C-alpha cells in the first residue's frame, strides 16, 4: 500500500512541474538582452504554482525585476537511478542547462527521504546525499560542480509543518539532519548560501501550506521567493563595496 501511494505521489508531483519555464518579471523596464542570468533547479517546492505563474521563481523574478529560468520538476530527487526519466530532469543534476548563470537557485533531498526511504531508517540515504561534515556525497558534488561554472549558489530548505498532521510529518527529524549538513556545506564552500525555511511557518498557522499540507501555498511561495531575493541582493551589494 505504501509503495502504491509512493508511486501515485511521484506521478502527481511529476505532472505538477515537468516543463521548462522562463519566469518573467512584472517590471517592464528591467530586462536582460542575452537572456536570464538566474537558473532554478529542484523539486516540487520550486515547481509548485508554476502553471498559475505564482511559484517561488515568479516571486523571485518579481522581487529582482528580471527573468528566472525554472527547470525544476515535481518529484525530482538528488539520487535517481532510472536513466531515461533521470536524463529528463527527475535527477536534479540533469536539470542543469548551459548558460551564463550568475546565480543558481537549488533545492532537493526531500523526495529522496519521503519517496526513497519513507522517512524510516533513512540514515544510509542521508549519508549518500551528504556526509555529517558536509564535505562528501551527492549534494556536495552537485553544488561544487555548479559553483565551478562560475555561478553563485542558493540552496533552499524545506517548509516545516505548523504543528498539525501532515503526510510528511515523520520526515521532520531526517529533514532537520539533512539541512544541518547542507548548512555546513554552505559554510565550507565560497559563494554558496543556504536559505532555511525552518522559521517561516508559525506554530498553528496552516496558511503557508497548500491543501495537501506538503507543498507551499501561494503565500509561502511568495515569502520564499523574497528570502532568496534578499540573499542575492545582499550578496551583490557586498560585492560592489
């Protein structure tokens, strides 16, 4: 039964975000003639509300006044073994597209825990994604390879439940462990920033989640985009000083 539900969830998430979109800013007087300089990669956190043009990347584009290329796909994982669908973007690393990127906004790992090990006995899976010291594993390899293209990296964490039941409630401890390691990685590598969402959702406030209590609501997508934009603005301001 759990396996069937996992397959159904994966199918729904894939259909929720399976196309490349250029998120254009609502600010008409700001443009970039040679195309977007910001690339987004990841899973359904990044892809959610893309059809209605109110995703995290749309919020980010509106805050910065410039387009963002969103390659994220619902259901995508950090570790993904199937070659055909993996090459189509279900493996997050394969969402990368050659370009003159100043920033790559990235998330991932949640589906590896939820769909990959059911958030039960996930320590081996976490270790494969990222070691305790933040230096080894699929996530450090991916982040470092993206950083070496010359781009700055923003790695975005996940929403926490507001203290009410959620289908991924059992993932909380594993998620905290995963993100603590990613935060260490960001402290080690230059030009890598970690945006935690651990404090975004007030206790008892369901308004940051959609009806499924997993994915971000419109409000949450807007606020997450603002957090990412703030990191980019602060970094670029510091570089000018």
